[in-house]
């Protein structure tokens, strides 16, 4: 006997379905201006750190806290740098394909 109220057909067989733990994104050419504006805001926020991070991370090696300090990388700005890289990928995808869509885990 199923313990909980049945919502979906497969729930009848003893397992209750779970809500997906991801977000779905869709961008197209109408989003290009907004993407470019946000990239510019991030560039301004990162300032000199942007070039420092690009040079460091383009080497393709892993990193740790000590390596970040040795290379004068502000750990508090790593998230912004990661967002910047994502924004660049989204923009490139739209420019090449006219649209960009993906799922992101929560």
C-alpha cells in the first residue's frame, strides 16, 4: 500500500516522485544587450583582477588558497569571475547559434 497521496502515475508503485533540482535557462538574440551590459558591470567590478585571473586560470592548472595569494588573486572575487566566464559562454553560444539553453543544478 502506498503511504502518501498519489500525484503521478509512477507514484502508484511505491516511490513518490521528486521535484527536479535544477533550473532551465533559455537565451536568444533579444538577450544580447542585457548580457553585454552585465559582462561590462562585472568587468568594472573586477577591475585589474580580471586580467590577473585570466592569466592565472588560462594556464589550465588547478589551484589552492596559497596559489591564489601568491598570484594576488582576491578570493572574494572568484564567484564574479566564474559568472563572467559563464556570461561569455552564453553570449558566444547565442552569437553562433541564435539561442542558448541549458539546465543548471540548484
